[in-house]
């Protein structure tokens, strides 16, 4: 094949931050053809679908792809229950149309936990790459136990910006969070997390059945 196309269907727009992670894992596992990734933006539809199976159908219709990545944060559920939820939705969607192969992306607890790994990347995303204020990132071993990694990430972006309290009021840290992954060169540290290892293993099995590898 000349390229690999994928669509990411996620919980929300901030989860576009997963795309650089997906790209990295694809490259790490032998994909050498060009990668064309799209985030399925269903917000502008006249009647955006709400249930997951309908969202899957709309995503595939509007963003045809070779691989569909379906993201759900585990949040207060177990990873297994989220996986079952996705697979059930896939089965219902498959009754309506032919689907591409799919991979579940279920971080524990939120995808922001996968972004708390690189101090330099957080500084760069915050617009202050040369900042020197210490950033206390949580240890990798604790990432899947953090109750609210999103708040931690947002706090770190504010700290990394080096802005005064007054200027922080208008600091769009939510918009900058998805830039972090683009600045991380090596994400292999995430392989210490069980949820990430499971995601990579699932993707590796899908790639073996395709023709995208070098």
C-alpha cells in the first residue's frame, strides 16, 4: 500500500492529543509508508450522534480509513468494562455498514496521563521552552493511579508558561494540551503502563495482518 490512513474517534476534542502517540506507535512497529491520520470531528453535524455505535458509523462514513481507533478514557470504570463497551458498539455498528479494522484506545484513567512524561514537551506546549521553573511531574509508575491527570496537566501547563496570575486568566491551556505529544521524541517510557502496553499489543496484531510494514 502507498499509505496508511486512520481515523481517531475520541471522547472529546482535547483527545486529539492521542494522534502523535498513535503515529509514534505506528512508526515504532514498522510502518514506513506515509501515515494520514484524521480526528473524527462530529460536532458540526446537524444532529451529532450521541451513542457510541452511531458515532462509529458517522466517523467511518465521514472519515474513511484503513484503521479506526476508538478511544474511551477508563475514568471511574475498569479498562475491561470500557473495552466491552467499545466492542459492543462496534458489533452494533457492523450491523449497519462494513467497518474497517479497529483498535481500542483506553488509557487509565484519562489520556492526559499519557502526556505527563516529558517536562520539555510541556514547556514547549506552554509557549515557554526555555523556562526554568521546576515542574514536578508525577512518577511514571503512579500515572494510572492519578485521580485527575487532566487537572494535573493543566496545572503544569500554567506553571510552565511562567505567566503572572493576571495573564494566566487568559491563558488557553486547554488548547495547548494537545500540542504536547508533538514535542515528545521518545514515548517508550509509556511502555511501563499496562494500558499502553495492551494498546500497542493490539495495534501490533492489526499491523501484522496488513501490508503497511517495511
